[in-house]
């Protein structure tokens, strides 16, 4: 268990909560009911817990949404100045271990570009969801919406690889993708192509942050074992 850094001065330590393990629980009373509650977890750290508990093979989790965050819980190297300048961070796992992370504003970039495509090709805002992956497209001319959308995702994948490679290591065997882009067949196919030496999976895990928080204190609220199949994976080939 760590401690607060030396720059915490001016009596601020007196106002900060004590550092305790994330698996610790406290007794809480609400409306004449007694509950056991955890001490609180960062959302990204909590969302990583199900994967850490269910998989032993080294992996990177690509959590996608407005931000696409690449999390490598097996990279304990110190952050470099160059990594910091490229928007890398170091989270802590619920066990207090370092998790090297990088992020890309991919979801926002995607949504803004789709708005422009919709205007150009006179499509409604959800038309892109109907576009299926087609490896035969020659997308240099961008004469159709489908070609332009393939080009958009191809560009995003190049940026995503640059971001993910910042925290990638040789010991990583698998890439799990959850969130919005995990359901985008074009994104997933192109990601698998750009990482041919890794197993790329689309992960289906609902409410990962809440679930991870519950798993962190699993033994405190139930004596039942973990469900055998909590995460649904689909390997992209």
C-alpha cells in the first residue's frame, strides 16, 4: 500500500482520506439498512477488473467510446517524457499495480467525420451503421458513401495503432475491444488486419465498471463462485 507524495504539504494530508486497499469494505447505514460498500474505484480501473480476473494470458484492453483508451496491465515500465507528450498515462489496477495507458479521441473524430459524410451524400445520421465491411473496395476515388466510410475507418485505425503501440509490448498475445467500436465490423476487421500477429476479439460485457467494482469485493457480499462465462468474446478473423 502506497502513501501520498511528498508535494502534499500545507497540512493537506489532514484533509485527505487514508489510503486503503481497493478490496476493503466499510459498513454503511442507509434508511435503517446496513450495507457493505467498497471504498471507490476509478472507472477505467474498475472496467479492467473482469478481464484481469478471467484471463491469465497477457492482453491489451481497448475500451472505446468518445475516447478510445488502450490499457496494458502488463506494462510496468515508467512513463517517459515522450509518452506523456503523446497522451499516455499510468493508471493503477485494483491491486495497486501499474497499468500503462494511451488514449485517442477516436469516437469524437468518428462522429464529426460521419456528420460531414451525411451532408455530402445526403444520408441520415445512423446510415453508417448499415455499411458492411467490403475488402474489395477501391477507396481512392471515394465516389460512394460506403467507400468514404471505409476510408474514414481506415484512417482511424492508423491513428489507433499509433496510440495503442505506445503501450504495446512483445508479451501481449490478445487485444480485447469493448464499447462502441467493438460492434463496428469495419473497425474490427481493419484492426485485426493491422495486428496480424495478435488475436483480436470483440468483447461483449455489459456495465463493465459496475461489474468490476462488484468483483473487487466479491468475497465480501457473496459466497458463490464467479460465473464461468461472464465475458462473451468473438475472435475477428
